[in-house]
C-alpha cells in the first residue's frame, strides 16, 4: 500500500500542471485543427463541412506565401541581430567598474514598456518628411519608410530589435554574473588574450543562455503583431503582413474562421520547425554548455 502511495505522489503533484496544459494548450490546439475543416458563417450561424477545401484555398493563395516569406524575413532581421547586440551590450555592461544598475535599467526599459504605445512613438519617428528618422537619413536618399514596400518591414524589424535587445542583454548579464572565476584566472596565467578567453571560456559557458535567448526572440519574431498593427496595418501592399497579422485579418476582419485556422496551423508548424532546429547540431551542444 505504501509503495502504491509513493508511486502516485509524482502523478498527484504534476496533475494540476497537466490539467492546465490540457485546458489551455491541447484543447485549443485541437479546436483550431477542427475549425480548419469547416466553413463557419458567424453571421448566419451556419457551419458546414469543408474537408480540405480551406487548406487548398489558403495554401494556393498569394496571402499565404507572402505571409510566410514576410514572417521568415522579419525573423531573419531580428533574431540574429537581437542575440548579437544583446551579447555585446551584456559584455560591455559586465565589464564596467560602476553604473551596472543604471545601464541594466536603461536597456531593460524597452522590454518593460507597452509595445503598442511605443510603436505609436516609432511611427511618429518614421513619419515621412517630419519624423526623426527621415530628417536624419532623408538626405542619404532613404526616406518615407512606412510607405515603401521595401523599407516598411525593415522599419518594423528595427522596432523589434529595439524591444528584444534589452531582454537578451539581461539574460546574458544574469549568466555572466554566475560564471566561475577560476577558468579565467587559469586562462590569464596561460597567456590567453581577451578574445581567446571569450571564445574558449565565456562563449561555451553561455551556451544554455544562448539557446533560451534564441527561443525567446524566435517566439517573439514569429508572433509579431502589435508593432505591425500600430505602425503599418500590414501595408503597404501587404509588405508587412506576417502570419499572425494574416490570422487576425482573415479571422476577425473577414470572419473566415476556417482559413484563419489554416494559417494558425501553418504558424504552429513553423514554430515546431524552429524548435526542432534548437534540438540539433551546434544548438544542442550550446544547450549543454559544451566546449567547442
């Protein structure tokens, strides 16, 4: 009896978490997958079986291809930049002899602010002819960012980087503060220069933090919506319409729940691909904190 009770204890302790996962993750996922197979008329209240018609229509549309490409382009412009810049900022702050708290607060402020409100400020900064960005870069021939199909997405990416760099820097600072000093002392005694100490000691030790920061920035990039809604509304000419904004447009604006569900499944598939990349090759070695 005691053995059975001991075996049941782990299941009882994890039951609340399992129920929450089932209620807020698995059940909505199954619901979205189910909705993709129906034509739903929200106004008339009629629901009819569609089979794979929603998939065929959406996957063949220009909307789908454009949204996927914009999402991937936005991720490519934000994830590497945020990770690299966040690491540089963290190393610079960590090397200061004073003022650590001030600079940590400065770089964390964008993370703590409301992104929609700050996007409105950024939209004013990118305003054609009168915005700060146009006034500075206009003489170089780079102007009217938000009205240009080629510059609108980079403008959104700049805001995304501004928002994410502080989070990545804080993560790296937390990791740097916990690194042991013995390997650095040994490296100095062996005559290792600053770059060698970073590449052979610091960088491998930051592996798990790098993987976590990658997951955080990738999740933010794939789910980008607030900035786009506040600054461009998916325009111009759908140049900034990502998957998340396409889901909102298709489901809320056009009341096409079935095709919006298909786009949601596509976003889930893209997220799973990114997660799979995190579990392979060099990323897996980083997660273990292994040396090169």
